[in-house]
C-alpha cells in the first residue's frame, strides 16, 4: 500500500480543513523492521529510549514561523503533554510527526524512523486522532473500522474481529450497525479514537482528543489512554484541559510562538513558577475591589476576582508578603471569611508562561486549530 493511498483512505476526501487521521501500524503477525522495539510494559522512567525525538525543527507558512527550533524527546511508554496558546505550533508539530507535512529545518524521528526519509515506516508505527472526528459518516461504525483494518492488510476475518474488539472496548457494540453520521458527538469521538488504534500503534498522537466531550466520556478516553500506556504505547497529547494534562502526562512541554518555553513534570513547572497563591473569601463581597487595591499597596499585584465575587486570588512571592497582606487587611477592617495560600495550579503556571489562560488561549478564531490555516 502506497503512502498516498494510506493518507487518502484514512483521511477522507482531499481538501478537508482538519488534519486527516493516520491510522497506521503493522497488522498482527507482521513484524515491523526498525531500530526501536515495542515495549511490553509501560516504561515511565526517565531512562527509557525516546520514541519521539525532535531536534531544531523549523516550519514556516508564508511569513508565519509556526515552529522556530523546537527540541523535545518523549520516552517510550510515557505520555507527553504538549501545551500552548492557540497558534503556538502544537498542531503543526503533530502534523510533522505524523508525516502529513515536512519540516523546513531540523530533524525528527518516531519509533526510530526519520519522518522525512522514512515516512512510510513512521506511518506504519503511529496513530493520530485529531480535534474533529474524521471517520466516513456514510459507513457504519463497524464498517469504518473494518475498512481501516483492510487498508492495513488485515485478512478479512481478522479485520472483522479487530473491528468488533474495538467496538466493545469503546462501548459502541450496540451502535455498530448505525451510520456514523447518526452518532452523537461523544460516540463519534470514541469511534475516531478506536480507528486510530486499529493497527496497535507504537506511538499515538492525541490532538485535543476530548474537546467538546462530556465529563463521563472524557473519563472513558482517559482510562483508555492509561491502558494503552500500560502496554507500552507512547502518547503525544495536546490538550486545552489542564486537568487532563495533570491526570495523564508524565511530562509537559509548553510552547509559545513556535518555541519551547518550559518543560518538565507538573511539579517541576510549578516549582519553576515558584511562590504561592493567596485565596481570600470575603464576608462582604462589595469590599473585594477595595481589598485588591489594598493588596497592591503592599506590593501584591495581579489580583483576580471571580465573576460571582466569592473569591479573590493573587500571586505571592514570599512569606513576608502574606504577613503584610494580613496586617493591612486587618488594619482596614475588611470582612474576611477565610484566607489561605495554595501552590499555583497548572492553569496559573500556563498563565505565567504564556500570558494567557488555557481556555482563552485554545479558542481558535477561525474554527480550526491548525497554525498553517492562519498563516
């Protein structure tokens, strides 16, 4: 099967605005030749070999430099969370790693294969689920999975068996005979994820996989990701949900304007931002604005008031600042129901690193998250 056949068959008609999925891996019984062996258990240690390695990758669309010398590595059997504002370069990087577009500079390897020189081998080692369901709406759920399995050279009997296995795993058995166009949004997303797993990929790219899903369905996707990682699959996750990154990612890379601005575990990123966050609940909400002014008077800036005026938060850089806050608020007679400090959340880390809150940063202006569409 040629590369062009694989991309067209998996991605649907050409000219689609969303990235076509790459459903690629060797079928059972067909060993993948290459330098990287598939792990049999989740290798979540720092010494694991890199399943994905990116060095100095550059990509330009017109005058827009979407990626500007990106470096990162993802150990085999781990989850990397890739975070960044809309337009930071996340989707462009995923498309390069899935061999859908070529970098203008630098190198990238996936499962030991170069994404430019060995694109076919890369495609047979990866799966991709994008921001929007991209299965064939005119086919039933079962037929969609069967078609992909056949494109991956599964024998007919094995293709049907694999389709049925995935339908059961994603709680779609009862809807197997229904056309995908009649599925709910959550069902279509589950079918799309199932499609990316037909070939049991070594590396799975999840590009905003749970956007728009209800909490229950999102939790089901999380459970499946954990199961996959437990069997040695490497997951490359982009998400706008900070709780999703905290729940799933072994390490996080933050990119902004095409460059890596921070990387490490969640706790390491929190330590990098440093300090703590003041949380103040008033007895008289009408005093919150005056409280914020009082905080600024002792050097505590950046106070934020919740829309329902139930809570004020502000970053602190030292214990001395907390002492000054308590003294000032007490001296001015403000009504305080509760005051405490907590470590910064991942949302607050993101805000500090990029200047935007995650949900604001992840809302595309044109309805498509791909940087090349905005170039």
